[in-house]
C-alpha cells in the first residue's frame, strides 16, 4: 500500500511540474513526427514498433506475430504518450500502455492419440513516465517505467519498457 501511495504522489508531482513548465514554454520544438523501430514491454507489447508524435500527444503501436505448425503467438500493444518537456538532449514523457497477448498451441497427447489445444490470452495495462535519449541525429533509445495491472487485472506490480527508434 505504501508503494501505491509513493507512486501516486510521484505521478501527481510530475504532472504538476509538467504543467508549470509547459505554461512557461509556449513554443513547442519541431522534430520528427514518425519513428519506426522495435519495442519491448509488459504493458506496451513487443515487436515491430511505430510511433507518431505530431504534438505533445502521441501514440505508439507494437506488433509481433508468430505462427508455425503447432503454435500461434500475437502481441499487440497500443500506448498513448504525453511529452512533459522536449529538450535537445532528453525528452521526458508520461505514458499509458495497453498490451494484448494471445498464445495458442497444439500438442499431441500420446495417451489419447489426438492433438490437444491450449489457449492463453490476457491484457496488461500500465502507466508511468519515460525518457527518450537521442543517439546520432535520427536514432532514439526509450526507457519507460511505471505501475501495471497484469493478466486481466489479476496482478499489480512495477513495469519496465524499452524501445529503439529510427526517426523520420
């Protein structure tokens, strides 16, 4: 319970600071709106990633399909972003991530002499803050952390996310 209070207080403090900073910084810096790369996270999903940030608000989509003769796995993530500050070196932002995971596998049961199919599907949801650190002119490395609900809101814990993007 103490962790939840600390995270909530930290989140509200960041939100207050960002509102104060944004009121002082009326001119939004113009940068690349589109990014393409790879992402990995419990609440943002994993796989190929596309990020669109036309203003302080943005969206990120991660997708990874896998299929062979006995298994299908799909990871689909949709994340909403809000930039708190956008300086030359590092960008600080808030995020809200949604991850849908689907896994269906078929295994031959020798005793029953037939295939048995098992299916696992769940949603993870989380929020927190992240930073983007630029490398070279068009490469950005992102780290995010926050608090998450796992496995259809059955578990609650901290989360971590990462992504590497080429900006254009």
